[in-house]
């Protein structure tokens, strides 16, 4: 078995609405781990929301040890293993400008 990493589409938090919500990545399959890199600047605290099915719409805030998992400005996080089929990001505030988060997945072959 070998590990391979490929880029996923970015998630962009928009400036409309409070809180700012990003586009969801759906139909995530064959993922062992997912990495998220935050933009240089953020207005609010950005949490990760996940959904365990490909067609569901009931996202839950991802926690680790009872604490919400967040993405900080100019920081990277890795979630492994990643058992979910959908992911999105939500800011606690309306972002001052669109914020782009870069994502990548690691999978086994």
C-alpha cells in the first residue's frame, strides 16, 4: 500500500450572510486524511462541519476531545482518518472579503 495526495477544490467563504458559510465539498470518497490550509486573514473563528452521507443535509460541527475543531489564519490542519462524505466551513462572523481555504486529500492505493 502507498499513500498519495491530491488537491481538492477550494472552499471559499463568502462575504454575504452572518455567519459566512463556504461551499460544501460533496461525494468525498476514498479519503484516508484531509488537510485544510487557512487563508492569511480571517475575520471570525472558522469551524469545520461534516456530514457522514453523500446526500444528507444535516451537518455537524467536527469536535476532537469535546472541543470544536477550527481552522486558524495561515495555519494548516490534518484530519485523519476522515470517515465523512461531505465537508464545509463556517465562520462566526461575516468575512470582510472572500476567504479561500485550500484542501488536499490523502488516499491509499
